[in-house]
């Protein structure tokens, strides 16, 4: 079976969901810049770690090459997306971000979650 890594680390850039995840990373980093400084090692750090985990896990799964590993790491990425959704909900509840901004980002999360779930199902059928 041919590995997806035949093209090297750049091959992850062929995944549309990876690009979508990178865009979400940029949006969350911009959003968290305005959060209170006392949250830097709390909610801000947690949100940033969760969002970075999404494209990073997609890349790691692809790097492992087998459909099972790709699906497993994509599932981890999906879990991080759910975690991030909760963290942004909390930020809005605490008044760190407006409900409108969080709702707009949430639409992106829902789209990415659907696409990632489809990707996972596809990889699971290749096992």
C-alpha cells in the first residue's frame, strides 16, 4: 500500500481540512489577543493549545501513513475542535469575547467538524 507521505511533509498541505484548520488557528489567535492578560496561562493558553492541536493531529496522522492511524489522529483533531468550542463558549460567558464573534467562529467549527467526520469515515473504509 502506498503511503500518503510519499510526497513528504508537504503532502499534508493537499488536505483541504488541514488548510481550513490552519485558518481557524489564525482566527483563534487573533481573538485571544484581546482576552485579559491574567488568562494568558489559563483559558488563553488552553484555547490556543486546543486549536493548534487540530491541524497538528491531522498532519501527524497523515505522517503515520496508514488509514487506521490517519482516522485515529483525525478523531483526536475532532476532539480538540469540540474542546475549543467549549472554551470559546466559556470565554463568551465570561465576557472575554462577544457572543457574535463566537457564533461566527462556531459556524466555521461546525463546517470543519462535518468535513473532518467525513474524512474519518472515508479513512475507516480504507482499512
